[in-house]
């Protein structure tokens, strides 16, 4: 996707602003997802102790609609793969979801074998993939899906 950085221009400013981002790019396909009561699924690797820059850019642009109206009462599923550390990412989304009155369901998977000093493909964790599938099914059903 082509998503530009937030310019902090303030045009969207929730109080007295338009609530609409002036940058016209692929974010225009993302905003509508936050108008419907969908479950939001984020799947990302851990990069340098934090989320990827792409995901951070996307969240910066969500500033235009950052309110309980768009984020409240919603389920967020966060799937993180990592080698050594995942803390800040789960902590970050936990803080946001609790502030906006939504729910976080986080799953983490270490895709690095420390003893053998090698990365392990996610396909080698069928149990964790099944767990993720069941989490999606459970949260989807609870939020009115199939
Ligand atoms: C730029 C970069 C930074 C990374 N930083 C971390 C990190 O801080 N902590 C960590 O546990 N893994 C780190 N990793 C490893 C990734 O989390 C690892 O690639 C991921 O678990 C594998 O997911 P993937 O197969 O979807 O790429 C980093 C990888 C890259 C490429």
C-alpha cells in the first residue's frame, strides 16, 4: 500500500477539525474499516523492539479518526512474530485499546531457536497457527460474525 507519513498539519484535528485527512492515498481504503464494527487484525514482525515503520505510519494517519466513536467497543487482534523481544508492541496496543474502550487479543510467537541459533519458519508452528485460527474464529463469532 502507498501510505504517506502524517504531516501533523492539524487539518483533521478532532476538536473543530474536519476529522478527515487531507492526504489522498491508500489510507482512504483503510479509514472506512473503522466506521464499521469490524474486528481489526494486525499481523506484524517485531522490528528493533517496536512495530514496523509501515504499521507505525498507518497508526499515525489514524490520528484523523482517533476517538471512541471509531475505536471504542472494538476487538483488536495483534499477531506478533519475534526473535528475542516483543514487549513494547503488545504494551503499546494494550494502552491504546484500554484508553479507547476496545479489547485487545494478542498472540506472540518466537520464530527463532536460540539453542540452534537459527530462524524457524512460522509453518513449523502448526499448534500456534491453529491457536491463531481459533482466536480469530472465537472473536469473530463473539462480535457477530460467522
Ligand atoms: C529490521 C529488523 C529488526 C528486527 N528487530 C527485532 C527485535 O527488536 N526483536 C526481535 O525479537 N526480533 C527482531 N527482528 C526479527 C523479526 O522479528 C523476525 O524477522 C520475525 O520474527 C520473523 O517474522 P517474519 O518471518 O514474518 O519476517 C528484526 C528483524 C528485522 C528485519
